């Protein structure tokens, strides 16, 4: 494991059962297995994106410090999803928990297994709204604009509703 510290930005999502409980369990696992959580957005509720015939999602962004490589973070995220009952049968289907890597420092990674920055980040208000809450001025390494600017340009019309508690 690389002993250098890196910033990894993670999006959590859930639309089955006790959504907030799933997200809190995921946050606990991330803290224990991936690294220190330095910032969390509020929870946001959004209609499903991609496959719209399903329950509303709860989303939250976490900013963490890790000494793991991007691939190690991905493996840990997939392991946490599995521990929390994630079943990957259908693309954009219902899920107890979804853990996506949005950024890893300002690195660009494009492999068959992992793409960073997240390839749909700039197209999704449910990602950008909580992301702008915690990292408004972070510059997207591909588009060379801030998260705030990405949100202002986003054509996604889905409403994103901020909930009261973290």
C-alpha cells in the first residue's frame, strides 16, 4: 500500500429499505477500511436516474483521505457494497447501497475496471449538488472547470431535494 495520502471523493446512494441506515453503515465501513472521512454533504433525495421506474434515491458525498491506490479503493468499495447486500443484476437497478468513486486527487484513470473522474459526474445533478456542497471550487481534471461550474452547466432536470440531517 502506498503510504502517501490521497484525497478520494465518494458518492453514496441507496433506494431500498432504510436508506439512511445503509448509508451510515457504508460510511462506517469506508472510515474503517478506506480512510479518514474529512467532509460529508447533507443527504439529498432524488428521483432515479437512468432507470426511472424505481424508488427515489438518497445520496451523499464523502471526502476521504486514503493511502490506498485507486484500484484498491475500488476493490474496497465493491467489497463494502457486497457486505451491505448489493446485488448487481441490473444496470441502474434498485440497490441497498451504491458506492461510486468521483475523484481521486486530480488523477485521470481510464481502464476497463475503473474510470476517474466518474464518467457521468458532470451529467447528474444528484451527484453535482452534494459535491458542490463540499467541494465547490475543486477543478475537474478533464473539463478544467470547477464543480460549481459543472453544476451550472448541467442539463439534468431531475429535482434534488436537500434533507435536514447528515
